[in-house]
């Protein structure tokens, strides 16, 4: 008999769903599927195929983030394609009037460094950069004085944010 195991982990933003899921997948030899990335990729498809980016039913997140996530998948995912990753990053840069082309010889590490730079430029005051660092398992956060000095290492305890008061008060958090 063929047995398939599917585990879904639900919770609020920042609760550590991806961290737990990755650890469980490693521990039990399961395949980890990031459905958030899937949804964002669908959004990128909508945008690229002429969908209405103003229609909230069609677009799940902002367009640059969709491109960055797709680029990240092409840099380090199972379907590596560094040329496509470079192209995705270039599209966002050109939309921001940055016409200097990325070096065609950038390797995986170089493209990831450019992706991080683009994330910081686009989302510096938002949680998107924080979750980028969390997803990639950064132990030191760039531009954080206590972290840069080496006095603090970031781990899951820092990445897992407290529940919002409303979640606790409403009884949705046990």
C-alpha cells in the first residue's frame, strides 16, 4: 500500500511555521513545501501574464517581492537557473531606473548578495527583510550594532516573534 504523509502547519506571521516545518522535514525525512512561496509565485505568474496588479484577488504581495522570491528559488532552489535569477533581479532594477546591468559572471554567492542588497533597498523598514534573513537562517543580521560587534547571535528565539495581544486576548493562542 502506498502511503503519503501530509503535514500542514498553521499560525500567525512570525510564529515560526517555516522553521518548525523545515526541522520536522529534516527530522522525519519528509519533503518540505513552502506554500507561501508557491502563492507568491502564482502572483508573479499573474503579473507576467497581464493580470491586473491592482486587483487584490489576483495579487497576493507586492510585485518586487514576487520577483525576489522567484529569483531566490532560481539561485538556490531545486530548479537552479542563475541566468533567470539575474533576469528577474534586472527587471526590478530597471523598473526603479537602475540601468546598470548585473555582472553576467555572478555566481550563486554573488547573486545571493545582490538579492540581499535589493531586499534591503526595497523593504528596509518592513518585516520582509527580517523574514528573508529568517528564511535563510542568518545568524548575524547586517547593520545591527550588537550583532555586527559579535556580541549577539540570532537564533530561533529571536526570529520567533511574540503573539500579538489580540491573538492572546481572543483565545486564538493556547
